[in-house]
C-alpha cells in the first residue's frame, strides 16, 4: 500500500478493502501490553486490564462494521479468552468495570443470553450499594441501554427487563434476576428514589476536588439511569426534562467554579460531566426517532448547541452528519461547519466537514449513474469536487492541520 502504519487508519478505503489493523502494528501493541502487564501491580494492573479489554472490544467492533464473519469469530475467541483470564485473577474478581466490559463483549458477539448471565452474576455479587455506588450505576446503565436497543417500540416497555434492572438498582437490596414482570408499586417507589437522589446530587457542594471528580462521574450515571427509567415508564418528554435539569445545573456549577478559582483542577471535570450528559441526551433522541415518529428539530438543536461547546467530540459530529444526510439542503450544515471552524483550533470540524461533502458527492454520483453501470456521467459534478479541495486547502493551512498525517493522506487519496 506504500506506507505502513501502526494501529489502524479506518477512515481510508482502498478499493473494496477497508484498511484495518496492520500485522506489525498489532504485534507492537500486544507486546507493549504484555511487557507493562508484568511491571504493574494492584490498581494500576486492573486499570491496564480495562484498557487492554477496551482495545480488544474496538477490534471486535471493527470486524462487525466491516461485516467480516470469519475474522469476527477468531477475534471473538481471542478477546473472550483474554477477558476470562483477567477475571480469574484474585484482584479482579470483584472489579465491576471488567465484568461490565466482558458482558458487553459477549453482547457484541451476539451471545445475548450469555451476556445477560454475566451481567446478572456481576449485579448479584456487587452487593447493595444501590445509587450510591458509581460502578453499580454504570453497570446497570449499560445493561439497561443494551436491553432497550432490543425493543421494537416503547409500548409495554414498563414490563421490560430494562425497567426491572433500573428498578432493582434503587432498592438497595440484593439483585434478583428478571422473572418476566415488574410490579407497578416498585416502579412508583423507584421513581421517588431517583427523584430524591438526583435532587441531593444537584444540591450538594463537594468538599474536595477528589470528591468532586467522583461526584460528577456518579451524577452522569445517575442522570442516565433516571432518564432511561422515565423514558420507558412515562415517555420521551419526561426523559428530556431530566437531561435539561441536569445540564442547567452543571452549567451553573461550572461557571461558578470558574469565577471562584481559576486554578481549581475540579473545573476540568465539570465540562466532561456536561459533555457526557449531552451525549446521553442526543443518543436517546436518536434512538427514539429510530423506533417512533418524532420531529428532527430537537435533536438538531441539541447537537448544534453541544458542538459549539465541544467541537472536538467525534461521537457528536457523527450524529450530526448522520442527521444532515437526511436533509436535501446542504447550506445550513455548511454554514454551521464554517462557523465552528472559525471559532476553534481543533481539527475535528474540518475532518467531518470534508467527510460530509464526500458523502454528498458519493450520493450525487450514485444517482447520476443509476441503472447504467459504471459509465461516467456526461455532466461531471465539479462543484462538490472544488468545494472539497477548498476545504482540504483551508484545513492543511491551519496550525494543527499542517501537522496531521491523516489529513494529508485523505487529501492525497481524494486527489488520486
């Protein structure tokens, strides 16, 4: 291919092949993990295990996206073996973050029942921390989110496994696996518990920076669980209301922090909490639009607001491009990209602006060449080509763009 990269460059395609993980790069990364694993002990070793498993999961997701079944099977076997070895270590037996990743891995590989067993086992052994335990909240949230994705519609969702998980989380008792029904009285109690817990979190002031970091993580999980619970038991508007309340509170806290102390390291964590809440909010809106009829505007507004604030968040940009593809007018999106690139130094807005135009170009060519096979159309689409070249030119002239190998490779690739 002319160049050899470590890791992967999954934005480039070469003919029909997507460039995946290179063999040499893959060996290098595995060696790094193996060497470090012998050096670290205790908490650091557990954290490294989490990173390693996340990396394995990223490869599984890549196989899923490329629809390579054979490769997925082999990768799945390797990743599962690694996860099981981690969990056998005495230090990791009660590590909920590792259990969560292992259950997620099983789910991605299509083993839904096995994944549920892992989630249930982890929740049963996790004890009775309830909403006070950040790891338990995080585990329950992922489990409930995956279950919700299986729903065809929100009708009858009150009796679903997801509601059972989110209800059990509030009871502070030992977890009992789902038996097929959820008692209405438990749903009412859970709603009250969530309401009080959220009010407590939003009104309390952290004692130290360390507490604040813990609290913001916990708040994100709590908001996620409560909003998902409201979505399944009441509806989308009730869920959006919770996200709005939490975001407003976090914005106020963040700005107060800024005024009080410039040097406070806790400030760094408020934007990340706000960003995480925004991400949960936009993802829920996207999911709701997939399974029922709902206007596009609330999602578009939420995304544009969030991207002005976090111009380097790739997940938000992906969602934005996804919804813009549905609209026939490109001018609104172009104006938005233009305003964001002017106000920030990060490269993501440039890269996604280019990607959006390239998708549009592909679509136009596809329409123009319909039913005639690979005959090049008589009227070439030069307008879009010129626009993309102009975007590349501006991007590589920016401070960060000049030093970005990916951008140059994309430019060369496009020109070819």
